[in-house]
């Protein structure tokens, strides 16, 4: 019968977890402080599995992790938190944590993690060193973001090709840079290329280079992005936009790590890790014969899917405060972000995702005296009128509904009154609009 140590300072949650685990047949020693946890670990008691909250008291679950792994390198430590960040996930992963669970969670998630830990302990062991993590603009502690942090932590030390999927503005390049910063190539170049902004006829020469005389105007040898980033990382954004000819050239590079500059007689060996991103459905493009199937399989080693901001609205307050602090410091302003402003930002659907939120907060820090519900609603109406194209009568109706919802701070009863329709009619329209 497995004995495990539970470290949780919330009495109700501690009782719930302990009861559920004991019902599954586990022996559970439960403590409420890191001091008690460290005493148990140093007493000689054997704990194959330790479950600990991250933020407990003056010390953290990372201290528990370090002590548990020092006592038993095969100890499986499962950390849990309601305030997950890329820094804590990376620190936990580098410290050898078995898993990292975002609160709130279903107890089945915890039990599954413990069962996997048991199986892993039977099969293998491992160790990793703890170190300070770099700061980042990756903000969010929802379960979806914590899963992304975990994926980054696992894939970063490898040389695996990664596809980063997500709508425009979700932060695909931020994820790519985090992979690079935490990789073995962090001291080497990082080159980001927007494939959609380069003409197809120039893409190969831009990336692989060209020799003198290869084409009209080529009066000297030209070093491409891949060669310039040798031993580093190349990030190809909007990979779904590249044409068939370069798809084949990229496939050849991924298979043999050689580039052939345009007009060159011989290939060159280049050592770069490739990360790619897309806002398209590449699988569908493969089915429609718009993207090479063999390249898709070669790229599809690891996929990280970033959710749109509307699917993680609980992160909007964190993002808004981060950007407000950033731009107040940049522009030497002291614009206050009010609760009503945060709520208005949280109620919006953010079709442009994090990038749109960032630009709006920057504009309000520059122009407003304070960021409250009224200034946010006004700014959103102004922004929507400039940025959302209206081409049909249905578009016009949807546009008006969005404006009124934003202006009323998400109050649907008030919005229905302003629009002159019944509330149930508004609900039907919002459901059709997927709001």
C-alpha cells in the first residue's frame, strides 16, 4: 500500500484530497506547513510520492520538491497551485517535479497523476537541476496555460521540431521564444521569420541565401536566415502560407540539415532548430492538397495549441494589470486600472486576442486619466468601428450587438433594452454569435 505525503494549507481542500486518496487505498500523511513537510521528509520516513501546494507559507512547494528529491531521487513530486506561471512551472520541471496541476481540479486528475507516478517509479528514475527562470510576458494561470507551460518545459531542452498553433494575436512567437530561452541553444541566435510577408519568389533566397549572379541584381553572395542563425533557432511564423516549392526545400533541410543557396553548386551543412507556427488548420490543408503531407508529418513532432483569449477570460485581469504596469512605466504615467475597467475588459470577446488587449491597454494608458468601465467601453466601440469589417446586414446587426454589450459592461438585460428586443431574443443571437 503506497504511502504519500500531502502538503496543503487549506484545511477543506486538504481534507477533501486526503479523504479521496484514502478511499483509493493510499496511506496519507497530511501536513499544513512546509516546516512540517520538511521535518517529515528529514525524519527518515519513506514517501514514494509527495503532493504539495506551491504557495504554502514563507517557503514554497519548490522547497518541498528539492528536499524530497534530495532524500529520494526517485520520489515523484506532484505540485499544485491556483497561481501557475511559466517561471514556477519551469522551475518545477527543472527541479524534477513529476507533474504540475492547476487548481481547481477534479480529484480524478490528482488520482491519475499519482497512478502515473507509481508506474513511472516502477519503470524509471531521473534527476534535473534547479535554476533561476527568466522573466517573460507569458501571463496566465488557467489550466490551459499551465498545460502549455508544462509542454514548453518538457520540449525546450530537446531539439524537437514544434508546431505552435493558435489564432492571430495569441502569442505564438512568445511561446517560441520561451522554448528557445530555455533550450540548450539559448546562447545562440533566434531568428523569427513571417513567411506570409515574404513573396514566394524571395522566400528561398531569404532563408537559404543566394550566390552572386543567381538572379538579376544579385551582385554579391547573400547569407540566408538559416546560415546566419547557425547553431541557434529559426522560428517560421505562418508556415501554412509557404508555397509548394519551398515546402519541398524545407522538407529536405529537416531531413538532412543541408541548405543549398540559390544558384550554389553545393549544399552547406547548417545546424538550426526549427520552430513553426500557424493560425491555419494544417491538417485540413493537407487533405485539400495545399500542404505537403510528408512535410506535415516531419513537422508534427510536438504540437502546442494556444487557446484564444475568450476561452481563458480568467487570465484577462492578470494580463491587463501586467500591461498597465508596463506602459505606465514606459510612458511615465500613473493611470489607475479600476475594478470596473477590469470587468469590462473581462467581458469582451477579444477577437484579436492578447495582442488586441495589449494595444488597447497601451492606448488607454497614453490617453486616459484612469481605466474604468466607461473608458473601456468607449475605447472598444471606437476600436470595433475601425477594426471590424461590416459587409452584410447580419454583420451590421452583430456589430451593433457587440457595441451595446461592450457599452453596457456585459449587462444583457440592459443591452436588450437598448437594442429594443426581448432578453431571450438577445440570448439566441449571442448563442448564434458564439458569445
